[in-house]
C-alpha cells in the first residue's frame, strides 16, 4: 500500500506505507490514520520536526560510517539502501512550498 502526500503547492509525494507511517509519526500525526491533514497553522512545527529528524538521521549515518571505518569494514553496506533523510527531503520540500503558498498538506484523500 502507498501513502500519498498532496498539496496544491507542489506535486504529490508518494511513499510505501511503512515509510509514510514513519513520516506521519515525525509530523506528530497518528500513523494509523488512513487520511488526514497538516493545516497551514501546523506546517511550521511539521517542518521543524522533519528537519530535526533529518539531522538526527544524518548524525546516525555519520556515526555508523565512522564506526565502520574504525573497524576497517566497508563504510557503505552492500546494496546501499535509502536512508530516512533521503526519503524525508521530498516531503520537507512539499511542506515548505505549502507553507509559502499557505495551503495545507493532506494524505489519503
């Protein structure tokens, strides 16, 4: 299943359910809600929360890379993978554009 974040300010941001629910948790929304809204008034807090989560994820990845280097292991796991912050950036951009245009962000509608 997919979760689609929508706003008149930008194109849709589509995520797999697992990743979308993680983003909803960061936004302070109930991940079990099938649909919802981030109002214009909630956008500054949502943007701050996503930025904080992105910075925390980058710090975690840097620590893992340093640990892997210290262990003389390969710093990047086989197969790569997509990190939280890579998934969060498009949503952050959607939230910022929505705030600029003063329009809400919805999902599941």
